[in-house]
């Protein structure tokens, strides 16, 4: 497993700069490179545990790097726009089989979290993307603070109402996390965090 630092460093200088520019946009506070780095750290762990092979490790790495490169909280097609950037990079900088390219596209689109997938590698990616829900309370509340900042154009009443609806939707799932590994690691704390946040937002 080559590790995510090497994956980032393997990008061309132009694309490292591009990634840094996008993830440092002034309207971002949660969807920054810190989120990407946290996701890649989670990926490194499951890679070392041999829960995924090196081939899928690489595909998921690309998906993580690019899945939030376009982030506009007023848009409902961030993932599709992020695919455009990813395709431009991959087609111009690497030689990759068409099947792998299609899989990376599918993975990025999957981070919309609006469909059920039966591909374990996609499910690892989705759980990685939501791992923050199960982080310790301080980090979880920093995540919430970041989301509120990114939606600062929304009035407080509307934000609280819609956020509670979103959080309750996650709680209403059979399980928050799809894979056994992430369910065992984060499920209990994620439920606790979400219940407490709903209570805060309700008052």
C-alpha cells in the first residue's frame, strides 16, 4: 500500500496546485483539504488491514481526492462537476483502463449518498466520507460548525429545520454505516453525536 501522501505527491504540480486552490476557497470550512486528508487516512487504515486490495485502494484514492473538488452549497450537481475536473486530470495525466475510469466516475457520483450500492469498494468510500459523524464530540461539533459556515447564506430557522431533517434521515437508516468495519468503529458514537446535535438544534 503506497500511502496517500505519495498519491498526492504523484500528481503533477499543476494538479496539486489546482487541488489546493479549490479546497482553500473562502466559502469552505468543512469541505477543505482537511476533510480529504481525514478520508485518505481512513483509507490508509483499511488498506493496511487488507480490507481492500491495492488496485481498489488507488481507485478510491482518486475518488476521494476529487469528489469535493467542486463544492457549491447552492448547487445539486457538485459531484457531476467534480467528475469533469477528475476526468480532465486522469485523461491528461495518466494511462488508465476505461473500466477503471468508469469506476472512479461511479465512485464520485456515489458520494451524493442518494443510492444503495452493492459494491463493497463504493460502500467503503461512502462510509469513509461519513466517518466524521462518529468522531469524538469536539471534532464532530467542529464539523457541524463548518457546515453552518458553508450555509451562512441560509437563515437560522431554515438551517435548523433542514439540518434536523437531514440528521433524522441518517438516524432513521437501519444502520448509519454500510460496512462492518465502519459500523463497528463509528456507529455507536455517530448515533450519540447526531442525537445530541438534534437536541441542540431543536432548542
